[in-house]
C-alpha cells in the first residue's frame, strides 16, 4: 500500500487544476499518488496531456455528479494510501507539502492534520490568537489558518487537510448532506475523527496558497444561493456536533446576522433564503448520512 494519496475533486477548473497538479508533482516526498475526481463534462487538452505524461502518479476518474463531499468520499474509496490528503483544485502547494503532512502521523494520537493556508488578502495572525476552533456557545467559526504557530485544533480548511484513512472511514467519511457550497464538510469530518478519541493538529509547515479561482466549483452560484447553502449546512453541523441546549442561542444570533446582512445588501430575498436554508437543514439532518 502507498503511504499517501492526494485527493482532488474538481469541477470546471481545468486551468487552475493544472497549476495545482504541477505544484504537487514537484515535491520533496515521493511515495504518493494523486487522485482526481473530475466532475467536468469535458477534459481540456492541456489537462489531458499533463495527466498522460504523469500516469505513474496521477489517477484520473470521471464521475457523473457534482458534489465536493461525495467527490472526497469517492476519492477515499479509490485511494491506496494510508494517509489521505485533501486539497482544492485552485491551490499552489509548497514543495514540502506532502512530507509535512505525513511526518505528523508518526504520533499515533494524531488522526488528522490541518495545513497552513495563505491568500493574497491575508491579515497577519498574532501569537495569541486562537486557531481552528468553533466556539461552543454560538458556533462561531474561528480559522486563522495563515498562522505560523503549531497548535491542536478542532477543524481544518478543506483546501488543505489530511486524515488517517482507516479513521476517516470509521468516522463515516464526509457528510454528503452538506451540499451546495460544501460549507462545513471539512469541519464535520474533523469533529467526527475527534469523537473517535484522536487529535487534529495544525501544522504550518504543510502549506498551500489558496488562489481562489474566480469561477468553477460552487463560485458560479448567486450570492443569495450561496447564503442558502451556507446556513443549510451550518444547521446540519450544529445539530450533529454542537450542544443541543445552545441551539436557541445559535438560531437567534444567526437570524440577527441574516437580517443585518439583508439590510446592508438591500436584498430581502437573502433573508428568506437564509432562513429557508436553516429550516431545510433541520429537515435534511434527519436523513441518513
């Protein structure tokens, strides 16, 4: 069995995916495969040429669905590696990206790794700021994944995270009820692995730059539709992992935030879609994962 599989679901981003693949092919670590779960109808000639020229590393699979969580699960099933690294199709990986992820698993207590993510709009993170937690009383997400300080965390950013394959399978994989923008599928996987008694650590050495491709994936949705899916998935995550007694506080705070957002945007369609997202999330939570 290989030691590492790098899994990349992709949709309508052939050109940015090419850059991502080139950076992952240029690594200090060699015992790995790249699995592409391709949700495009057509593969560009440039991408096809790159794949054909690197068949020993790249495994390309076309699928007939569009879902980030389902794509990650499909990649997990096909992977031969003991360690699964998940990244987006619009990142640029540091040369020691794979090696840094893998080195963490010498500690048997570690079940997953959150890698460092930088962007062109980063705000510097001070040493005292929290990294990778979801505050219990209101489920506020605190990321700060551009930090340079190693820490134990609760969640990861889906564009740069890894897990032990056996634990991720035992935890149920990625929650396919989390659709649309795919919000919280990364956090849900981390919380599920932590429930098994393992740690998630943030390793700033496992670094990528997130380029935020302007289109493709879920970025072609309208703003209102993105908000619908964000709150839909947020509700499912809260019901699954947050203290149930704190649900009224969560709902009150979110509805206030939604109202404020709608006023600022001068678009009251947003508030109706966000509230519908919460309601639909409550309904869909009752479905089996």
